[in-house]
């Protein structure tokens, strides 16, 4: 039984070890575990909360690496299934000293693309407090989208609290129009929606945080929208018309931006599990995101409680909402 549950595709990531060398020319790589939803699961567990991860991988060396790595992070593997025919998705990631790295995916027709809805029948939601959903998994195949929707409906029928991160990956969708329509529909089924400011521009047609928030708050279910503003923090608006900005933290050095948004999500989720206020949860989200951008790897910067406490001390602040928001 776990407090948090999520569904997604794990990606074995081959990271270049040669800074600012193209993936074409790079010769040395090291292997790590990636995948947005898995990043969230790993970070949730590091901060002391139980989590289950739903996915499907191949019976190949990379699939076995996934199983071993997930278990090593103490993330639940009860709902990880195995495919004898399709292989595990993977990607190559460039090492850069500035800006976002180039990432190339090899995930078409992967095992996760063939995770069918009937494999959800055994899932026990009785102890789940929060489900984290992402716009990536429904993009990888029509089968995955159907499974995602079935799972989403199960969560709603069970009365579970749901967070949704659009996590736009245009190259995975059959068209930009279908992506916008589908992601907005799925976002409207969540209690909290977590778009980035650039994602909001794509999905809503505006880079005004309040307009983005209002778009989702006009639906039937969504109660809170948190628009991620990068280094500037996050804009929060609720269905009761409360709105405020929670400033971000200053990173000493930005090493890799991958995993920062997932860091915000896991910070938010764990704070809510601990009965923190929305503002305090946003503060923690900003803190975890800041820690992540200062490290290599997709989730290496996610803290354990003592590291999070030390971060606040180093910043001369805390999760107390009265000292961090305006």
C-alpha cells in the first residue's frame, strides 16, 4: 500500500560524458534511469513517502536494469509488468555546459506503449492519497492513451486527489492540435494543474500566468493552478480567486535543467501529504527544483529531508509561507 501512485514510461538514459560534444561525435556515455513520472516517484520516496509506479518494460537487459534501479530507490514495483516481445524505451542525452541538452528518444513501439488497460485490474487504490499524472504517457501510443484514461477514471471514481503536469512532448503526439486538445482535456480532470509558462503559451495561447490559470479553473474539477515561472518561482491561483506568486530560489550554478519540473511536482506532493499549506507546498516545490538544476542526471538533486532542511538554512529561509510569498 502506498500514499502516492503514478503511471509512466521509464527510460534508460545514456548520458554523454563529453561536455558540449554532439551526440553524433560523443564516444563515452554512462547509463542512468530517467522518465518524468519515475523522477517524481523517486523524489517522493526520498522525502519519506511511499509510492507505487505503474509501467511495462521488456524482458531485455534494459528492462532488467529498470527493475533493479526502481527497486534500489525503494519505489514500489508491484505494478511493473514485463513484455516478452517489445523492448524497453531508452534515450541519449547530451552533456552541455550551458542551456538545455539535446535528447534523442528511442521509444516508439516500446513495451510501455503496449501497457493495456486490463493490466490495471489488480491495482489497489485504497491507501492512495495523491495520484500524479503527466501528459507524456498518453502521448506515446493510442494504447497508452486509452490505458491512461481508464486509470484516470478509476482515480476519479475512487475520489483520489490528482495532480497533473502537462509535460509537453510535441514529437510524441500525432499532431500539435491533437496534443493541445487532449492535454487540456486531461488537465481539466485534475485537482491541481502544473503548467510551465511556455507550456501555457502553447496550450492556452497566452504567456500571462493568470490567463493560463483561469483557463483551467473554468473547468468543473480543477481547484488550483500553479504556473511554473522558471527562476522567478510559481504563480498560484485557486478556484476561490486567491492568487499570489511564490518566488524561486537562486541556484549557485545551473548544471542541467532536466528534472526541475518533476522536482517541483514532488515537492508539492510531499508537502501536501504532510498537511502543509498550498503556499508552503509551492515553496518546497521551488526548493527541490532549484536543487535539481544544480546537478547532472534526471533526479540526482532530489533531497532527503536532512538535505532539504540544510538547503533552507543555507538560503536563510524556511517553508514558512509568511516569509517567502507575496
